C-alpha cells in the first residue's frame, strides 16, 4: 500500500503560527525579518515533521510579466 504524500503551504504555516502566537499574547512582527528566511524555516519545519512543503499550483504562475523575478534578480 502506498502512502499518501502530505503537503502544506509554508506561507500558510507562517500565518498559522503568527495567529497562534498572537492568541497566546505575543506580538509577532513579520516586518522585522526576511520573508525568504521565514519561508525557508517553515519549509524546514514541515520537512522535519514528514510533510512536504508545497504551494498551490496557481502560485507558481507568472502573472506579473516577470516583474517579481526582475525585482529579485536585478533589483528593478
């Protein structure tokens, strides 16, 4: 019997954890760090829990004419 692969969006995990921390009386401040570091850390946590980090397929579509790519790579 094959095991079903479990997936979860790392960005959703970040939102879930931020909401949980706020519920517990803490004040998470996402502006104080790097979005890429947060996503990397969330992906690492998911992998270490046996869950594959995955975003929705539509999140991979380039709907902005590569503006996001140009900003990241070239700084435009």
